[in-house]
């Protein structure tokens, strides 16, 4: 009952997320650190609803696309994956077909001719068990039964969200399985460092630096061709800080196929699963900066090319390119590109991944 009267900095209300679906309770989970950063999320889809961080003058704004009710959060996650956890396998699988342990599997196609983000029973749609272990941390757990989302194996998955004292949102993933399967999750937050408000600004004005020398090109259906190309001399070269909008409209076939940036950047690693810096996003307008760190070899930069004016939080309208995703993960469509690193998860092995979105400001 205490919760009912407590207020969140973002303005989200506990009662708008309290419900029950097939015996599983849902709720709003609020994480805070000592300096006042606040993250709200719900255990439906593990959806991050708001991330409140200061601008250069100390004003707090929400910097992620979110939703102000459970119903809306569910709809935005189903249609646009807004703020949600993605899995078991992020990205597209050509024809939804894959082979594990000598057996063939076929997933329903939700983005013909592909299965995108594991389809309609992906992690973005499930109700997770949630345990808030501290003011700044919540652990979500979910067990996929063998075949539940079309993937083999009973998979025990946990994802812990933590707001750290240095103003970061840290996401730790773990998973085990009892028979060979595929596992390659990500988080699908859409960021705009100038804040989610009416009217939304465009992330074409943001600047980004990505620690990547190569990217993965796609075909017209945004399936990976299997090639790994140099960024040098292309609009994909973000080795130095560049404005996102500067080359997004260039006459480059990959930008046409993606309707903008919607590509995997290959990150530099000395060792597999090394936690390294992946990207720095900044807005000169608000002075906010976001550094991304990951244990994964890939990061999708998706510039919100398909958002088309859906209504969100605080009367904001989520229009094309009003926010961007930086999704850390292994390469997508590994079953159809056998030279890519494997995302097979075997019994007896434990999967782990860490992703950190760290916020700061510049003068
Ligand atoms: C994909 C886009 C897709 C979007 C859905 C992104 O992760 O790369 O191609 O349209 O998710 O919102």
C-alpha cells in the first residue's frame, strides 16, 4: 500500500502497471541511485519505461521512449519492441529456419520473409518473475519451456537491471538450457538525449562515435549477406565523432535498404566477451552524453526509421527518427551464416552478457 502514495520522478504511477495475466502479477519497478537517477520498468517484457538523467544544467528528463500504462507498454513492445528485452534470438532469421544439434526448426514469420526478434512469443511479450533486491536493482527471471517460443530446450533466463552510482543503467543477462538451443538476447531501448517530450526532436542532430572498423551489410529484406565490410570511406565510418544526420540521406545502397541506419557494427575485442567501450552518443543541445559498454561483438545502430507517429508518454508522438537504438548482441542470423560466431547454448554452459548505458554531461 505504501507504494500507492509514493511518487516517481518520471510521473509514472504504480497503479497503472498493477495487473495480473494468467495468474502472473505485473507491476512497476523503480530503481534509484544516491544522486537521483531513476529508471522505471515493468516485468511485462522487461520493458524499460523511463530513464531520468540530468542535462548539463542539472534538469532531469526522461531519455527513452516509454509508456505510461501496462497496456500501452505491451502494445508498443509488440509493434515496435519499444524498451523491451529481446530474445531468445535478437534480429532477423531468414525464413525463420535454423538447425540445432542436427534437428531443423521453423519459427512463424512475423516480418515476412523473416522471423524478427524471435516472433510473437519472444521475451518482449512474456511476464517475468521480478525480485527487487535493492533500491537500485531488480532481477527478472523467466523459464521458456521446450518449444514455447519455437526454440528447443527448457531455458532458464535471468536479467538484472541495476542503476549504478556513476549514473549507468547496467543490464546483466544469464541463461542455461537442458538441451542445445540458440541464445542471443538484447535490450531494445530507444534513446533521445534531449528528452521525450512534445514535440520530439530528431536524433539526426545527435552525434555518435562507434568503436568499429567493420559493419555487416544486408540485402533488400534487411537480411545479412554474410559479408563483413570496412566502414572506411562509407557513411558507416563513425570511428570519429560524427553527426548522425550528416550522411544518413547519402545515396548509398545500404542506407536505402535500411531506410537509414539499421546495421550491425562489429566491435573491437582482444578476447571474446571482453567488456569494452562500444559507442559514445551525445547531444550538444542538452549536453547529455551516453557511453555504451558491452561484452558482445556486435552493436546494432537502428535510427528509428520505421517509427510512424505512434502516441507515447507525456503526449509525445514517436515519429520517424525521433530516437535511436543501440542494441548490443552477437551477430544476427548466425544459423544462415555459419562463418559468423555461433550463438548456440549447450547444456552445462552458462550464457552471460553485460551491457552498460552510462550517462554524463559535457559543458
Ligand atoms: C531492427 C529493425 C526493426 C526494429 C523494429 C530493430 O532492431 O534492426 O530492422 O525494424 O528493430 O522496431
